[in-house]
């Protein structure tokens, strides 16, 4: 099964998947520790585009280099 295709179909179709996760607080705390120890330059590269909220439509125009697109909301 092509999980990437399933995920794209869910996202592009604005679908939801409900389920449960077999995790508890200690798992989330372990994830926080792992992210704290991760290379910050690597983490920053995961955000490939930042788009001002006023231009939100651009965030939905997929680019080949996209990993994570972030809408920036700035207080005026």
C-alpha cells in the first residue's frame, strides 16, 4: 500500500482519520527530550516555507521542495 498516496488523498480531500495511540505521558516526554537534543539546523530545514497569513492561498500551492509550510501570524 502506498501510504504517501493515502496521506495525500486524506489531506487533499480534507478528510479525517480517527483512532487511538498506544502512548502515554512518558512517550511524549521522551519525544520532547529527543527534539531538544536534535540538531537545530536539521529541525529548521523541516520548515521549507513561511507564508504570511495574508497570502495563505500560496501555502496551498505545493512546491516540489515543500516539507512543512508554515503560516506566519504576526501581531501588528
